[in-house]
């Protein structure tokens, strides 16, 4: 188990991390996701020992390592830039962490070190492990090449091999795929997940790409503004966000968010449904949220009337942008191509939202509200009361 508990970090008056806690079990893959500047990479550097926290605790296999230097923590980190030595071959790059750990300072000397007692056997063992790792990652044919002679994908595999060869207790990865093109990134995701499973150690993976986080991780940690807003499975994060900022960040196309107010009975009406908010609290502003796939075309005169602003063809689906009449809000709708075949920009449409998938958030704190959804009386006008 690897744990970061109540980590706090500030640079001057700028709070970067605000009591962040992440705990990864053995063999678990956790993705840290959030917008640029939210503190993801800082948290990873603190985990690696490359930076220090102001307060908090770091545990590795149940033992505190907070005060240990990076070299004394059995963790391996893969950087965004790969951080390969340009003057060394791939094989030599992979061997670096083994040489630093298993050879003494004198044994590492270029000429004299090779003739010191025990040096030859250690070097031979290192070379065998490098070759085995090369075969495992299918880069054995690249071991004699230097980084400048390799593609981005090949350099990425070498960086992974260098991290894995030392058999660390924890893997830390800081946006390792950001320098690859789109097609190679998709392929590399599967490779990293496979390598993680073979290693069987906790992995913290930093990315700003939510598709990477959702597709690769056992659990996803969403960080916004230095705070950990939610840590849960990808499906739970997507379907049941606990904060409006999590709902806003996760999901493509974006979630629909509409601001409104509760009436005296703490009700808000949207289309043909009413949402009943909890009685606790005095704040009457709320945000309704619903994802594009839960909006459907309705019969003329039913549901919410809207005007099509534009359509985006994405092959297997059509993304429809429609402005709601009387509200001035544009919502996003995900449709099958057959459903949108006759629609054009400027056309009038009627839309309905699946009431079971409408979420309610506190308008002030952003926290998710456990609202009850009921059908509104038939005589009520289908509007959103503001």
C-alpha cells in the first residue's frame, strides 16, 4: 500500500495542495486528473521525494518515508519528457538505476571500476536484466541506439523500461504520453496498463486527459484548485459526481449545467419534472446537470422547445447544440446519426431529458444534492423557474 495523507504545499501565499489524501492498494492503478495548475505534478514530485510537503504523511508498505530523500525511496518515476541521457544508448539508460544501486562509487568508475573485485559479476547481472526488460517491452532491437535515433514511442518505452527494471515498490508517471501523437497514445495506453499489471505494484498516473484517466485507471482522483474533490471508480466519477466541478471536468462532450433557484417549497421545475431539494441549508440557488446522452428528441409540442445552433458529425454520433427557447441557454445533445439525419442549423426541435439522470448541485458550494425527482402536475408549464 502507498499512501499520501493530508498533504499540504504552498509557494509563498499560493496554496498548491490543500490537505490532499490518496491511498493506493497493492497492484492498484490510480489516475490523478485535473486542469493545468491544479497540483497534480506537485503531488507526484512530493511522492517521489523530489519536493517536500509543508505538512502531511507519506507511507510506503505501511512505513513512513516522508523525510527520506528520493534515492532512499523505492519508487520509480517516468517523466513527461522521458528524461533520457542523450549521450547514452537505450541499454545504458535502462541500466543507470541498477548501476547506481548495486555498484559502489569506485566500481562505477569508467576504467578502474571494471577491474575491482565483484564488479564484473554485478555488471553481467545488470546486462542480463536490461536484456530481459528489453525483450519484455519489445525494444531489445533498440538497446544499442541513442535517444536521438528513436521515435517518441520508442523513447517512451525506454523510459518505462528504465523505471521497471529496478523493480520499484511504486510507479509514478507524470503525463508520459503527452508527447505522442493521437494514434500512438491510444496504443501506448494499453501497453502501460499491461505493464502495470505484470509489475503488480501501486501506480499513480498524472494526466490532464480525462479519456486516459477513465480508460486506464482502477480509480480516478479528480483534483481542482489544489483540492481532491472525488476519488472513485471511473464509472462512479462519470455517473455520480459529488461536486459540480467534477461533473464539469469529466465527460466529452461536456455535461449540461443550468442555473436556477428553488421556490418556497424547495422545488425546481425543469420540463415535465420537479426536483425536490433537501430542507437543510438556506441557499436557494442550484445548478441542474444532465449529460448529453440523456437528452432525446421529443414529439412536436412536447418537452422543451429549442432551436438548433449547429451540428457536429463524429461518425458514430452527432453532437447537437440547441438553444432553449425562453431560457437563452444552449445545451448539448448526443444523437445517433439516424436520429439527426433531417436536422439542420436553425431548425426548431423539441427535447426531453431522462428525469432519472438529472443531477442537482448546490449553487453556492457546488456539492451534490440528493434531490427527489417527481413528475410535475400536467397543467404546469414546461419551464425552468429562475
